[in-house]
C-alpha cells in the first residue's frame, strides 16, 4: 500500500527502507534535503513541503510521523491536519506522552481524521530485525493499516512458541499488538521504556561490582581481576539473565572492556519520567524503576563504570550518542 513517512532519522529512514523492500510505496518528507535525496535514490517518492507531501498521497491518506516527541511532533501534526481530510490517518510512531495522544485524537476526530499512536521499539537494528509495535487508536483505522504493521514487525522468526499460545488469537507473536483506544499504544511503550531503564541499571551495577572486585580496599585474598567481556558472553549462553540488552553489552565489552570511549553521561528521553508519574497517579510502588531514573540524573554529575555501561548499551541499541560537551 501507499503511505507517507515524515522524519528520516535513524528509525524513520530504516522503516522506510523496510517498507519499500516489501513493495509498499513511500512518500517521504524531512527537514534535511540530503536525507530526502538519500532515500530517494533507494526508491522513495520525494516531497518539497508538507503541502506537496499531502498532495502526493492518494486518499484516504496515511502519514507516519517519526519526529522527536514534544514540540516537533505537535507542530507536524497540526500542520498536516491542515492538508488532510476526513478519512485520512496520522500515525505518531515516536515516543510521545500518551496524554498528548488523547488530546490530539479528540482534536482531529472533529475533522474526521484518524489519529493512531504507535509505540515503536527496535532502534537502529529494526531494518533487519523488525520493529516491535504497541498500537493505540480507532480500531477500524488500525485494522486498515495491518499490511504496514505486518511488514514492519519482526514476525515469528525462530523464537520458541510460548506453551499454550497456540490457543490464543491475535498478532502478539508477530511482534505487534492493538493495545486499545488513543494513547494506549504509547502508554504501553512508556512503561516498556521504564522497565528498560531498570534492566539496564541492574546489568550496569552488577558489572560495576566486577570491575571493582580488585579494589585495594578489599583483603588481598578476596580480590579478583575479572574478564567482564567473558562474563557477559558466558551469560548469553544458557543463563536466566540472558537478553538482547545483554547481547549488546557483550558486544560493547568485546570492543572495549574498559569502555574508555564513554564518559558515563546518561540521558533520559522522557518515558522513564512519565512511567514514574503514571505510577504515582495509580499509587503503584516502583522502587527499581524510579531508582534507575534517578541514577541517570546523577550520571550527569559523576561517572562510574556502571554509567559508562548504560551509555554503551544506549549507543548499541539506539545509536544514541553522548553529548560532546557535558555541563555539570
């Protein structure tokens, strides 16, 4: 099918490529003319403005936004809504706050435009691995987009089937699910990222203990010079703590066991904060998730091996680079 992609950054460009490889026609728009021309050479249809972008989409139009959450998404949605008509669909595939989705969907509903929120996970590896998607919005609009979701999703692959799953309906095994009405997709992705913070923090702290096991403050017979790269690798094979994040950790440590290329300055992109806010509103205790978020705040003031590892994992799964200049 035909759809438009607004935003050709790390994920938007690769999602466009994955869609085109499967035969979908993609009309693209980006603030960077070089990004547009680069993807055009691979078969995308270019546009010079959002007006031009909308004119090249056949009604009912579908536009997928992969732009930074916040003002950029808000401005793009509002601008597109001036060109879109009743029956058209705007998809926000970024990391927007779910309450913003609810507000936007109500606004666009008055114009007859469908608004779909898609929590998208996959980072820079999604082109080959596929993207895990958590979807919210009007069910009829979401159903009409199934060919797109099916293309972007990982599919069943070689993952062992969960016992009893064969009796259950749905698309979860394909790597995407319909979560519910507007905001539900980003709500699930928000908590997903909060959990991600906690898992990353647990690995980071554990490996920090390994690195400091040779401390002179310890009795000499309790000091160990441990090979952290080997520990990460052996845990990938049969351990109950194996995961894709551990795979990426092992990769980073194999490249540079001291992680000297990282300072330990760890950003947070918003979802962790929103997860904690939701927990407060629901009166749900989330000690691990909140501690992981606070550690990221502290990392901007002092840096441990654990924080270098967090930074390394973020770079591996999402291509997130540390700021060149750090302000304490």
